[in-house]
């Protein structure tokens, strides 16, 4: 007989009436709405036990489908606790695992079962091939190299969503047309109500914006069949195809369907609200033609937070309509205190898309667990700035530790990991235990990135490509060789006088290296020897062996072993090595070139090489994202960073707009805003005893004003939770700031002899580019200006140079030729010459695209501005102003164009891009990226004021943007310098000059994307 009957009875007695009803109702369709803390996993497991006890069904007659792998693991664990080894006989699968089972068990039906799964790299290549096929002028064609594949992820999401939901292109297009018609006819927001802006009933601009987005989406849908064809040609299948194939088998092969229906007498589905359309189709097919299918689903419409994975808010409502199930609502929350339960109910009540509205259900949850009588209300805390908010959290966690509270019962939740990153660093540094589990992209870890750069370098050198100076710094930073950067400076100084040579030429020539360094045995010579060997290995050894030589001989293994986080560095190293080994198995002739191509594609397309990084231990404070917290519970929860910027729904114009695709019922009000509220609801219901929300009213770095998330106001209004302003003593905040200040610093091995730096600065003349570069990051200034280390050429740089070249040559010739216009053809001809001049910046396709794009750009620019080019009294082009002193500082600069009038001059600076408002306005204190272009114009005014060559003042400077929105005129930002502006920039010039001459380069900007800060941290 059943050996777990006693265990079942003991657990069954603990259930409330609704839970017992869910466990006992084993026949026919049943839908259970289970809110937070209501014990859904428990009733699923006990129901399976009850089925086996009350019927003749065997464990393999029960199919339990879960939304995630973790859900399947948790269900199996719960069953093992009740049933022991018999739990392994119950069929618990994710939907994908079950689809795979159907395919494997029916090889005769699936004549394409030998297809290989499509890899991420292959998917990217296929989509890029589709994008490459767009002709110039196609609505989805993008010209700039860094934006060309901007929509790649959007295509991938579109294709995957169509497959997950079972949608067809023609159905989506028809739904778009219907949505536009409905909005114009029924929605007052999309038609004018009066004659003020247009005739009554006419579309307003909001309608045309939506229409334009739908036009782009239709163009994307037109590529879907091509995508499917390319996969078939490659003999590959998509991950989502497995479910669609299993659906096809169940629909078209009655024998297959009947076999599974005969086997699976009882069907259960967890997290039903998050299941996609095709996943639900599998359940429907397994229940097809069964008069009263034993179909049991559990879900909660208020916890649907995975819409981006294809989930539909209609799932539960559709199930109720189709199956007319026994409906059971679990109302007893055994997790949280009454104040937390009541606050969460009030918050989620603002959502319109709820079954309480469409089905008139009672979801009035009641706190029923051991903490129900706690009277600690949720609290909202406001801080002056982010530093103060972090300080409070740090001090609170320290206090909890000192009081002996179990820190693993304390959770810090956040919508994005970056919000908690600094606090985690400080706690770790102060030996306060924390646990953070998150995926890390190895391609963005400096330690791994350094290895990948070396692989790219040797591959390019092997192919004869010596334009690799931008990769040299990582070579110089190899941990094994301890390079003296004084030798680096000597090479930089040599190259500044020999423009026809580069770093690679020197490092690949032992004789030249010895001549410049006046030495035959330096660390650079050792690097040169290893580099030559590695390049030779490319043809004589396997990719795995080359990689092993680099990590051993380059000192990367030693570096990992000696690091404080040696375990994780070794794990990261092994993860990368395993990836190379796996690729070598899949492709026996896998080369260094193949590896570099894959890494490049992955980097360009935000495709990660994931490594699960677990910081700290399970006994520490738990740092978890709000999404990741689902299924967890803690005594005390802090929801931090509760500001509008972190939680507001950001309008995205990049993704392809899809129309409403309701199947049976139409749930009004569903929106991104409501999904954010559901995520907030999920996060706050993780708390058992205490719940705290924190936010700041000012960004510490930019000093911008911040506003609390809208849900804070809802808590204040609906739940009468008042906000408390927290003022911390200045000395407490200062002490925390000292712990927080972990700026990247130059290490001793990067620092060259101070006397050499001073000699470099003896005749130093500053310019505004140097001012901006130093203010942005002193370490970057050190490497790029003092050491003169090169950077790679890009297509954007080449395009900018070609535009400058064309405008300078053309306007000069037109001005000299007199009032007769030279015409647009000459301008285009000069641009083409400029593009050829800088052709080394482009690939062949980029060159062809920029030929066409530049023509369009210059035609628009010419038509808008050509008549004004004959107006000035005189014009200067590419004018160098030097031999001037500003505030005691030697200063110089190149100005694109200066127009001289009778009483004043005007300056023009060409910008081959569109306007960035943060850069064209005066700088914001603490934000080093703001005000850079504004400062440039003010610096030109100071140059003209200080130059004896100009007797007239500069009354205006123009930032002349050659790019803009397609349907709007180009932007020309005029800046009229005030005396206070001139004094401000003059003071900045003096301050920066003093710091440079005092050799203050050691502290970096601490920005993740800063190349040189990452370099010194490696």
C-alpha cells in the first residue's frame, strides 16, 4: 500500500478548508488562484499524493508542467519530502523538456529530428544576414556602424514571440490595422475632440506616431519567412521550435495524442499565468475531446511579471471560459504580517487587469501565519541623496549584525543590480557577510577581456594586419612581464616624431625595439619573443593549445592563484577554456580566427558568455533583484532605489510595436505600468515581519533632483503609510563615503619616472580637448596624452573626417569664387574624395553605405545653409589659433570655421551627429560627461579674445549638427558667451593645468565603460 499515507495525513491536517478542497478535488478541471504565501507548492505536491492514494493511477500517469527549471526542481524536492524515492516516478517537466520528450519518443513522425539546435552565434549571423539584405533607403536600414545592427535583438524577440505565441505574420498585420481603426473610432486620445488643432475626428499626432511604428513592425514581419527559410537551409531549429513541433504532432497525429492522453490521466500546471500561448496549446491538446479532463492549474494574475517571455494576462480568464473549472481561491497568507498583507492588497488594487474585476472574484487576502499579529507597519524613508540612503542601509545592517540578528533573513531588493553595487562593495570590504547571486558576462570582465584582446592581437598579426595599435596596451599589461612604462613612453615619444610607423612595427622588430629603448633586454623584449611565438603557434598548434600557452606564459594562471578572489578567477578561466573546448569539439578545425569572430559577434550583439557569480555566503544579507526574488521570503525586506527613474515605464521606440492579440476575453487597462506594479507587489510580499522602502531626492553625482516612484505616492494615499525624512549626521555620511571611495588608481608599474613626465610637460600647450579629457578621467589623460597610447580607427571617425574635409574645401572654394554658387555636385564630389582619403576606417559595406548616407546628409545641409556662406566679410577655415595665454596657461586650438563680420566674429564647429542636450549646456557639477561641447565653444571665445590676430569679439559660437531627425530641419545650437561663462572656463583651464603640472593622474573616473580604468584594474 502507499507508504507515505501517514506523512500525507499529518500535512493534510495543517491545510485550511480551501487548500483541502484543492487537494481533494482530483477529478475534472480545477483552477486555483494562489496569492503570495498561500502554499501553492504544498497543495500541488499533496494533491499528487492524494491522486495516488485515492485512485489506481501510477506515478507515471501524472504530468506536472512548470514554467521554469527552478520550478521543476522545487516541485521535485517537495515531492521527495512526502513520497521519498517514488517522487522520481512522477513526470515533472518544464514545457520545453516535455516537448523534447515527445520528439525523442516519436522519431518516425519527426523526420527532421536529426536537425541540430541553432546556436546563439548562428542565430545572430542569420539575423545579421537579413539586416545586411536591406537596401539603402529601406525603412529598417541603418547607416552608422555602431547602429547598423541596432534592431538585431528586436528581430530576435519578434521571431521568438511569434513562435511562443503561435502568431502568424498576416494575423499580426490585420490586428495592427484593426487597432489603428479602433483607436481612431473609439479612443478620444487618438482623435481631435475640437477644431483647435484639426477637424473634429481627425487623427492627432499620437495616431501617426503609432501608425509609423506599425509600418516598421510590418516591415520586420516581412522578414519572418526568410528567417525560417534560412534556418531550414542551415539544417537548424530554434529553441521554441520544439514546442511548435510537439503541438504539430499532437494536432495532426491522433495516435500520438491518444497515446499521451492514455498515459497522462492527470495534468497539473504551475505558474499558469506566466505560460505562453503555445505552452497552453500543449495542455489544451492533451485535454482535447476529454469531456471532463483532470486538468489542474495554479496561478495568480497579480504575480504575472514575465510578459517579455510571451506570457499573457488572459491565461487564467481564458481557462475559466473554456473549461468552466472548479474555482478555488486561497485567501490565507501564512507568510506576512497583517500590515504587510493589507498594504500589498491596497497597492495591487490600482491595477485594472485583475480577475477580481473581470470575474468578480474575492481576493481579500488575510494574514493567517505566525506573524499575523505583528503590528510593525511598512515604512517609507526619504533621504537627501543616494549616499545618505546607502549610509543608512549600511549602518542598519551593521546594527542588525551587532544585535546578533540572522543576516540571511535580511534581504535588499532592487529593480537593477547597479543600484546596490556600491553598497555591496562596502559591505564586502568591511567583512560583513553578503550573498549576491547573478549572471556575469565573462566578455565584460577585465581579467578575461585582457586574454581575449591578446587572442585578437595574435590573430590579426598572423593574418598580416598590423593596424592593431589599439590592442597593444593589454599586451603591455600582461601580468608576467612587469613592464617599465618608462620604456613605453620612449616608444610613444619616438612615434610622435615618426608618423609613418606604429607600435606594432616596433614590437615586432627586435632591432627597432633595442634601438629606441637603448637596451637589448627589457620586459618589452620578452613580450616581443612570446608574441612572435604565439603568432607562429596559430598554424602549428590547436586553438586549445594556443590558449593554454597564453594563459600560462602570459601569467594569467599565476594572477588568478594570487588574487583574493582566486577561486572565482579560476572558475572564470575554466569557463572560457571549456567554451573553447566545446567549440573545438563541434568544429574540429576551430581556429583562432573562428574564436575571434565569435567573440566579436557576441560583443557587438550583447550576447553574453555567462558565468554564475556567487558573492559571499548563504548566511549573509541577501541581495536579490525584484524579479529574482519571486518564490523567496525573508523576515526583513528593504526595497531600495524606489525612484521614478528606476521604476518608471520608459517609452521604447526601438522594439517592434505589436498590436493587442486577445483570444477570448479583453482585459482592459493592461499596460507596462500595471506590470511594474505587479513586480512591486511581488517584491513587497516577500517580507514576513518588516518592510522598508527607501529613496533619495537627489543624485549624488549629477546633483539632479529625483522623484519617488509613483507607487510610493500610492502607498501614502491608499495605505496611509507616511514618508519619514531621514537626516543622518554629517560625520556618519563622511565615514561611509571614505569606505565607498574605491576609485581606480594607477599602479606603480604603470607610472613612469616623474622627471620624464615633467620633461614631456616642459613645452606643454593645452587645448580644450585635453581639458575635457582630463575632467572626464585623469587616468585616460595619462595614457592617451602623456604616454600617447593609440586607439583604434572607427567608421564614425572616418565619416566625421570626410564631412569636415568636404565642408572645409567646398565653403572655401565657394567663398573665393564669389556670388555664383558652385552647386551641390562639387560638395558631393569633395565628400567622396574625403571618404577615399579616410577609407582605412571602413569595411567595404560601410564605405558603400556612407557614400549614400553622406550624399543625403550634405544635400540636406546644403539646401538649408548654402545661401549664408557668402555673407561674412571674411572667412577662416580649419584655423589654428596658437601662441596665446589664457589665465596664465599656454593654450591653442583648431576652429572649423570663423566668419568675420564688421563688428564681431562667429565660430562654427561641425558635429557629425545629432544634438546631445547634456553636452551643449553648461556642465552639471559631478557629471563629467556634461557640458563638453558648451565648454568647447566658450574656449574658442577665450582663444579669439586672447589672440592678437582678432580685434573683434566672438559674440556667438555655433555647434553645427549635420545629422538630425528625418522630417525636421537640422539643428544649429548657438551659444553666446557671457563674461561669467568665460571666467568659469578660464578657471577650469587653470585648475586642470595646475593638476596636470602637479602630475595628478592617479585617480580614475570609476566608470565601467572607461577603457583605461578597466586597464589599471586588470
